[in-house]
C-alpha cells in the first residue's frame, strides 16, 4: 500500500520537536493572559462579541457605542439604554447591569461621563426601566435620535 | 480435384480448424461475448472518469464530517478535547489549513463573535475564549467539534454557538472556528 503523502518518515526527533512546541504553546497561553474582572468582564462576556472591544460594532447591524452617552440627555434615552435587549436580557442582576452601563459610559463616552452633570445609573433605577418591555428597539432608537437631532417628528 | 486427391496434411489442417471453431462456438455464446466486451468497454470508459466524478461531487456537496481530530489530549490545540474548545460548535480551523488562533488562507475572521469561558486544567482558572468564525470558503468539513458547555439557545444570541457569526463578515459563508484567549476571568 502506498504511503500517504507526508504521513511517513517522521523521526522521533521530529515528534519531540513537535511535542515541545505544543507544550510551549500551551504554557504561553496562560502566562500571557490578562486578568479581566468586574464590569469589564461583564462587557467582554455579554457585549463585546457584537459591539467589539473598541465599541465600534458592525455596519448596519450593531450600533456603535462611541458617544452613546448622548442618549442620557433625555429621560426616554436614559431608559432606552437599560431597556434595549442587549442590556435588559443580559444575565446580570440590576446592580451589576448598572455598574456595567456606568463602566461602558466612561469607556466609550468619557467626555460625557466625566462632565459635572453626569449621573451614574443606580440599581433601583435599572429595576424600574427594566420592568417596561421594549417592543421595537430599532424604532425607538430612530425616534430618540430624531429628538436628539432636534427633529420635532421625533416627539410622540 | 477429387477429395481423394487432397494431400493428407491439408485434410488434417481442415479438421483441426473445424474442430477448433466448433469448440469456440460451443463455449462462447454471443450473449457472453457481448457481455464481456461491454464490460471491458464500460470499464475502460469509467476509469478516467472516476477522479473527475469525485471532484465534481466534492465541489457540489458539503463534505461530510470526518472523525479525525476528535480524540486527543486536552492540551493539543488540534484536538476537539483541547480545553479551549469547551463551548465550540464547528469545524476546527487547525484541521482546515489554519490554527486554533488563525484562519486558513482564503478566509477572513469574523469580527463579530460569541465569547465564553473555559477552565484550563493546567491551572484550574477560567479563561475568556472568543470563538471567532472564519468566513469566505465553503464548509471545511473536517474535525467537527460540538461541545456546547455554556451554550444557550438562540433566543439568547450573545450566548448561542448555533448562530452563523459570519453574518457580519465580508462573506457570510462559514468555513471553520477558532478559539482565542482574551484573558483570564477573575473575581473583582
């Protein structure tokens, strides 16, 4: 029977080198891993898969988080950031979700998050907003952006 | 010339030829002759077609999942049992011309992905793993690995590995999956 291409002729030395490389690769992973904890870990586990590390999202499917603190300028916008499915459905309790949103605001909209008028989310506030289901997140987002842009058609 | 005048050697030759022809006719019917001839011609025609047929079949049908790479030590990145693969559902890129952290040539890594954690048996810690899909070529078909630890139904999209995460890539065609360590999860 013919040998498979590349399947024969490996020396014990070659296997030893391969095994050493494997061990080195396995050892390098944990040693180089960065510790992630707190709200940042929640962002990585529950948000970053779609919104990406820099918050940039994906064109036409995942909104960017850059400057998303502008929603805080109106009460419905402040509620929207909690009621949007990615927030409201996250497997986090209200205190953890409040901490996560506050961390995200500092990370992706530092100018607004450091302004004197910035008021961080609190757990009780998140509880209140989360209790009101959002039937059409896209439509609500468009409406809020029209209001924020000064378009009167955005008002209900 | 009368028969009696035929030389004896020619008569022997005639009888031998006649006997040989009758023997051949008795042992070889037309049906069997046609059958054997047909088989020979058909076989000769089929031989050069076989590789072509396989190629066309391979290009039109998704390749079946092959069993290679499914067993192996949990420290081997090309094995389904590799610890980082605890929640993967897809073809291992290390079997498809790439590695557990890099896409094969001709494919593009989807930026949008799903992220979970796996316990590293070497130190017992939970590591954050990003299962980025590689997109742009048809299904790899090798080393299907479906472990699903921590996987959630599709109504929880950020935690579901059944979603085609190539949806936001330049090509939505799924090829294989990677398992990239983002960090180690620690208590705050």
